[in-house]
C-alpha cells in the first residue's frame, strides 16, 4: 500500500490550503468527539471526495469543536486509496510555539503514511530553532508508530516548571517518574514534545477509525475480498467487520472467509465465526464451516472454536458433535481435551463415536490427557471392547487416578 504514496517529506511541499472551497454542510452527529457532514464529491477528474468533520482537537480536549476537511482519494478503479487532512502542527497555550500547517496522509485503512509541511513554513523546536533533517526523519518515525508511549501520556504531564526557568518545558518531556522520562525521550523530539504529541494523536487517534468507516462504507465487495485475502491480518479483520455490517452473503465471500480464517492467526477466528453465523444460508452450512475450520486449526484456534461452540445456546444440527470428535485424538493440549470432553458430557454424552475416540486417548503419551479421557469413559455405558480398554488402563494406573 505504501507504494501508492509519494515520499513522506518533500523539500517542495504542497500549499497550505486546498484551493477548492469547502462546502458547509449539515452535520450528522456521531458519538465521541466527531461529527461528520454528508460527503462532497469533487470534480471527477480529481478522483476525490471531501468529508467535513467537526472535531475536538486531540491535543486539547477542552477546545471548541472545529471543522476540518478530510479528503478521500480514489484509485483508477474507483476504490478509496488514501486520505489526507491539513492540521495545525501544535496547540500551544503559552503562545510561545510556531504554529504551521501540516498535511497528514493515511492509507485506505487509516494507517498513517507521511506528512508534508506547508510551502514556506518550517517546523520548529523551543526558542524557534528549526527542525533538522534528523528531526524531520525522527518525527516520521514517531508518527508511524501506532503503539507509541504518547498513547498513554497526558499532554499536561509533558512540561514542568523549574525554579530557574518558570514555565519552560524541561527538555520537552515531563517531570514525572524517571522511567517515564526515559521512555518519552525516545518517543518525542526534545524541545518539540507538544508538536510530537499533537501530530501523533492526529495521525493515530480516533480519526483513523472514521477513515476505516469511510472506506468500509464506500469500497466494493470485490475490494473487501482483496482485503480479506491479503497477507495482512489487519486487512482481513477490516474485511470481516465491514462484510458483517454490509450483510454480504455472496457464496464466494463465505468460502473465502473460511479459507482466510484457516490460514490466518487466532485473532481472525471470533470475527470469522460471527460472520459465518450471521450469513450462512442454512444451519448445516454454518456447522459444516466450523468442522472445516476445526479440522485445520492449531491449538489456539481450536480452543477459540470450542469456546464459541460451548457459549452458543443454539442446538446444532444432528451429527455435528460426532463430526467434530473425529479430531479428538489430534488435540494437543490438556485444556483442549478437557473442554471438548466437558462439552460432550453435557451435550453428546451417549455417543458411541465419542467413546471410541476418547478410548484412543488412553494411549496418549501425556498421562494427564489419557487420565482425563478415562474419567470421561468411566461415566459412560461402553461396549465390551471399549470397556476392556478402560479397565486395562485402570489396572495399570490405579495408583495415579
């Protein structure tokens, strides 16, 4: 995705203000610190749409909401490809900072990409010292880190007053605990803590969620499949969320969700199951998809699938539990086996197939797993051959049961 964007900082940046007039539109209120106006589509050749947002500045929660224009760019295929917005570099209550216009850029999923400073302007530090090339590069690195310590820091804690210099920031970071100071010094440019804080919260704050909403609403189903099948788990999670919101029930998409959840990590399992539950054309289709996922899952995924089945109040289709138990001998951890057999005891206790598969576990190399299988079997009415296997296990291990 980053290849679609220009270099993050240019020696000849764009002008500070969009030459196109911003339409003043009636706002639709969204919970939180934002309201969003109806979008304004610009002339077709620009391939852009403006979204007018009323926002409380993330660097000053006490400030009055102001209107900002988020520009949505589209690719040649008409799909959302990125966003940009002009913001002030910093809010400085002491009026000692140089405030310049900075244009921030995000990709279609709200991941910060780069910044540009208005033509003829320069970012500065304390005492109006201009940023060096190293500072500019460090700012880019700071804004690219969505897990920056700035996420957890209050802006007011980033300055402190000292007897020798009342009201002057101490190296641009807080006079808080020493470990916090050391962490912050790597997270900000010394002497420009406010600028780093404000621009980071613009780049990585609540606004990114609205960017994802805009893309999720305006992209095509074909594009959602592209996100779903990409190597990025974040893109796949995005696709799962908005395919549910849009009630996409296409059979190819349904199969793609099963395939992607099987190949991805465990974070995809719950949203994938939620999507499959809501969009499956029949109960049989839904439970077949669970068996398909379970058959290829690793231990972490299997636990999540089992927990979803346990918490589901709906009675499954006939034969589902017996299908699932085909994989009982392949379970690797005690908790998987314990959770599975608990489920069988409560909902499928009389199944001869489950008893057969549990008997195979009596030979498991991990004794606590074979013992759990025995505890299950001793509660069942077993056919002769399985009963003999259980009795042999008891005779061999009675001192450990």
